[in-house]
């Protein structure tokens, strides 16, 4: 599955770029172009950076979710019932 324009075909890395079309308000585009100039980039660069960060955050949160699920499964798999507790905490610390 391609991720951020990268494709792996038979151990060879092929970088691909996909063009997309966005419908944005003219006023928004003008403001974003000014922002892009201030940041020494382009409108395309701003959009690309944002989408790359969004994809990275999603990958991290997905990984965390999978790790938490695995941890919960291991708790269920390895937990054991020990029966009723027949002692009191004070009994453990009886002093002579």
C-alpha cells in the first residue's frame, strides 16, 4: 500500500507523487499564500506538510491503540483467580 507517495515494488523504492484538486474559498487561498510566503514555502508545501504531520500522528495513535489492545489481551490471557483473601493487612505486620 503506498504511503505518502512511496511505493515498494520488488525491493525497489519508487517515489510517486499524486496530484489532487481542492476547492477552497478565494479569500482563504489568498491568506494561505501570504502565510506560505512568510514561511518561505508554497501553498502546496503548506498543504503537504500538514497532511504529512496528520498521517504521522495517525500512525502513532494507531500504534498506541494496537499496543494497548495487545496489553489488555495479555492481561486477560495470563490473569488467574487466586480465590478469596482470608487475611488482613494488619496480620502481615504483626509485631512482637
